[in-house]
């Protein structure tokens, strides 16, 4: 069998650094699926912030995944056993800390496992249909061409931070480099049977940063030509974790994009998002304490027709008391869309993606993020925000 040293994805730079960052705390994860092999994790990484990768999902069998639609999670075939009805999987969404009480959970209802998995064609991917949609969930588009199968990728997961280590309570992230097929195949005898048309290699040949046990099924992603995140890989397998000359192997998503989208359509769990155009403002804007509203502008051009009914508005607002903050989106014609009202929440920061039905608005023009602090004593600023069409 090919996958004899399967591991879970875990980002780690070093055990000492990771334990120091998280106070030496780890949590036990659910056992991996009964495939006779372990799963991968992230080694050499740092902790992600809440809302940084909002489409990330943790699956109860000990794997990761990403929201493809509001009701479908894209993961790895080796994380599940077969195609068919399945109500045993719990998906956790919307948090970095798995013990965060704001987490959203859904049970599975059906699993579609790639029919070519385990064959010479490859195809380590699967879809998990949730019992009900997560309305407004952030979605991660998949690459449909090989154009993005190069460069520097980002990986994220709750897997182990060292080979054969325990699972992480917190979502970790790291950057890994594309490694061409020839270099990968020659790096170690383990990689001699790499399937170039179905698999991508990425990591650090010097070692130290990698995916590991517990991150299987999670996404490998990068920015597309419009600046939006796009998924190019799925954590699949590798020889150990973060060993020199032993990169991670990822399912080449673009190869299977048509099959993934067709399976999604057959399952009826919603339509996967197209790759969008992104317009953003990265300039900081101070929010006065209990003061007047402030505005940050984004000018949109080159988009035909009206804005979509699912316009994505990503906000990154640093504030010591998130409940003080009121957030509106102002369209070019002055129409205002309330995205967040004031509340009693004492948690810091607003880092999330809102979905706005802006289908009555012309897309091109100057859009404004309107932010106001309506209570005294706490302060903050707009760090960045973006529109994805």
C-alpha cells in the first residue's frame, strides 16, 4: 500500500517555541479514521488569529477541512472510509481555539469519497455533507487550473506540532515552498511513486516546517491573481513530519476540480464559489472613543453589472471591546447595509467576513466601510478590509 507513513498536518518550527507560545498546553484529539495509518499536522508554525482563515473546519475523526459551500466540507479521502450515509462526524467551524464556546458545530449526513482514491490515478479528496448549512459561512474557492500550483503556499491546521506528538488546541499556520516533482521524487525513496498529475509537494527541504499528524484533509492555499485566497492542495501524506529532504505531499486540487464540483452538485449542498476579484484597503484608520463614525474607502473597477447577492466583506478591526463597535457597508450610491450592531460582548477585535446582499447596487464605484465606537473607555482602529466580488 502506498500510504504507509501517513501523517496529520501540524505547523511547527520547533517544540520549545511552540510549547512556549501556547503555554505548553495541548489537548487530546479524536482518534484518526480507521485506515491503518496515522494522519498529518503543522510543524514550525504560529497561531492563527480568529477570522484569519474563516473557512477552516476541524473534523471529529482527527482531520481538517475547508468549507466549499455552506453545507459541504472538502477534506481528504483517507480521512473517511467510504461513500454513503454517515452521521458520525462532527464539524467544528468559526474558531481558532477548539474550546471557544462561540464555535459552530454540525453533524454529517453523507460522505462522498473520491472513486479514484487508491488507484494509479490518485485522488485523495472527499466531500462531507452537513446535516444543515452554516448560513453565511466563509467559503474557500478551489483552483480549476494549474496556474497556481507554484510559489509559496500557506497551510493551517490543528494537528501535531512534532512528529508523533499530540494534537493542538489552537489553529496553527505556516508557509511552505513549492517543490517540483523531480526534486520531490528524488528527495527520498518514500517519494519515488509520487503521482505528478495528482499530487503536489511542498515544504522546506531543510526541514523544520511541515504538515503533520492531525492536519490531513486541511487546505493548502495561496493568493490568486486578484488577491483572494484559493485552495490548491489538500493535506495528504508524507514521510514523517518536518524531516529534511522529506516534504509534504498534497492532493493537486486543480486536477480534480471538475470532479469535486460535479460531486458537490450531485450532493445538493450548494454551489462552490467562483474565484473572485478582491479590492482592499490596508491603511489604518483610528476609531475615536465614543466619537463620530470613521470611513475607509475601496474603489471598485472592472466588474461588470451589479454586485453579487453574496458580496463578501472581510473586516480586520482591532479594538479592545468588540461590543462597542458598529459596522456598516456604504454602497457607491449611499445605500447603507448594517453588518454589526453594538452588543455587550467584551471579546477583543472584529476579524471576520460578512455576506451582504448587494445585488441592487452597481459594482463599480467607491464603497465605504463605516465604523463607529458607540461607548466610552475602549479604543481601536480599522486595520484592513476587503470586498470580494
